[in-house]
């Protein structure tokens, strides 16, 4: 249906919830247009945690004929060698079908990334797709101004993909549909758009008058405007999905994490920026320290915990923003439980978060009851050791593993909390993974039903440090 509705349209929105097939739909659309000679290239701009996965999806979903001749390039901001520069130039100069995958963070901060996007889109007929298009919802951000004002005019076909295009308000639609075509909403300014669809009230802050949004209006009219240019489907509309769907979101290490991880891996010791040392005296402790660094904290030689700059929390928030419903977030460490719960409470309100871990034994049954029965309680943040057994949290259809324990039973039991007899809706399991770290080894072992506790010993320990 989606392919039929957007056939021949130069601008279209796939407003399809997570797990309803929007990636495949977009690739089918590109394949059809490429076969018809209407477009040659595909540029996908996505959040940093997902843009790499488009490479796998392209291999999985495009035709064998197109796959044999399609050239794919994945942008990497942190590599600036002459060899990589030459590879980029060769890719840009190549003829035929090509796909360029870029993370939106590079568009925001790296001029070379913007230059490559412009050169790519301007060379041959190109489809530009913005995955999780709420990444351009802020009209004044660098990324939005560049994508909408400079990149969009070069695109022959424009697509946005989002499960929830209005995570905060109807005003979030403006920049996303401006990218597609300003004529859809018939506004050339965000402020005229806001004046039509928001209720404004003058308030005084710091001695000056400010127009504050206090409500919204004309929602039906807005829906009628976007409807001809959009295809909407929700997870509940799909009854043939598997019971469990596994996904991965990549999380890049920060510079501080990378330095600490490299030192700990090579020397079993490293020094925090504050001066304290983190040291491991045994292989199992070394792996634990590596995992803690990846998760954003470290324990020094005196037993004190220290926070480390990390990207994992922001990736979690992006995933939850895309989801419309309840979710379970599993984490390995008590420190992470406190941190995640606080971040979610700050963003969604304290009543939106329930916790189930060793630190709230006296209140966790009450919090569990809120999660199961209160529609406003959206998130359960828990450790598998405390909540992984005997609980029924089937009100959730999204499960995010902020981090995994080393215990296979913990993983298997925790996955079942969102399942229930008679539940028709499938459940998505999303693992946050730092590429090239112990994260990948832990998850690979768990998926293969390997008990880490029995494999991390003797001569084979080094494979876990790769």
C-alpha cells in the first residue's frame, strides 16, 4: 500500500512504527525508481546508532541484480587519512547505482561530511532519505538548516521515515515536511506555522515579553494537509509479526572512553582524568572494568565510582522517543539504574518511571503495580538479577538492553518478562552495542546461548578482549 501511494511522488513520508518494515519499504521504492531510470543514487541520513545498520538492510532487501552493481559507502568522521579521502573521491566519481550512508551528527559538526553530501546529491539523480526524521525537527539547528535549505533542493526524490513524527508537539512536523516540500504545509516560516497551529500566550521572563506555547489547535486541518503525502501504519495493525524481533543500535565511544578502554585492554590499568587509577588484577576483573568503561563509569583502586562521558544515554533516549507505548530498560549496574531513572524522570516526569532493583526493595512492588496499571507510567528500569524472574510486564512491547549481565539465564529470563500467553503484539529487543568492544562479544555469546561464566578462563580469554 505504501509503495502504491508514493509511486511517482517526489516527496513522501513513511510514518511507520518501529518493526513495521519502513526500511524495506524505502529500499523497495528506491529499487523501483532505479530500475525505471528515474534515480541512480540513494543518500540515507540517520542517527549515529542506526546508520551503519542500513548496510545490512541493503544487502538483505534489494534485488540480486541491483546488489551486484550497487556501490555502498559508509561515512566515518573519525578517519581522516589520505587513503580514506581517496576512497571517498573514487566513490563520488564512480558511475552507476550508489548508496551513501551518513550519520546526522557528522552533518551537524563536520564540514567534510556536508561537502560530501552536497557533491553526492548534485552528481546524479538522487533520493535523499532522512531516517528517524525527528532528528531534523528543530528548525534552527545546523543540521536542519543544511538539510532543508541546501541538500533538499538537490534531491530528485525526498523521503522521511519516522514511527512518531510528533514526539513533543504538532510543531515538530514543520521542519520534517519542509524538507519534503514547503508547499505541503503552505508555510515558508516556522513562526507563521506556529501561529496557526499553536495557542500562544505572552509571558514575561527576565524583563522581556516572550510568546509561550500553551496549547494547540487546528489538528484536524494539519492532518488533512499531510495525509496525501504520508503513509501511516502502527504496530497494532500488523498481526503476522514474529513474537520476538532483535535489533542493534551502535553507540560510539567518546574520546575519553576510547582512551580508557585502550589502556585497560592493553595494560589492565588506566588513569582517569581526575587522577585516580583503575586497575584489574585478574582477567575476569579486566573484562568487568572494560564493560564498565563502555557503560560510562569506572571504579578506582579505592572502590569509588566515577562517571565517564558517554553516548549511550542519548541513544537510549532516541530509541524511547521513537516508541509509542511502554518499555522495559534492563541495565547491569546499580549505578546505571539510578542514572537512567533520573534521566527519564527529568525528561518525562517522575511518575513516568518505575524501578525494580536491589536498591528499592521496600517500594519496588508498588512501582511495578504502577507500571502495569497506570497509563502514565511508561518505563520500567530494572536489573535482571532483581526483576528477571517471575514478573509479568507484558504491557511493554519494547525492551532495551542498556547493558547485559554476564549471566545467560539473566538474559533468557529477562526477555520473557514482556511475553505473555495470548499476547498478539510482537516485542522488539534492542541491544545498545559499542562496536569493537567487549559489548559485541557478550551479546554474541548470549545470542548463541553460551554461558560466559564457563568460557572466560584459561587460554581463550583473549578472544573476549578483541
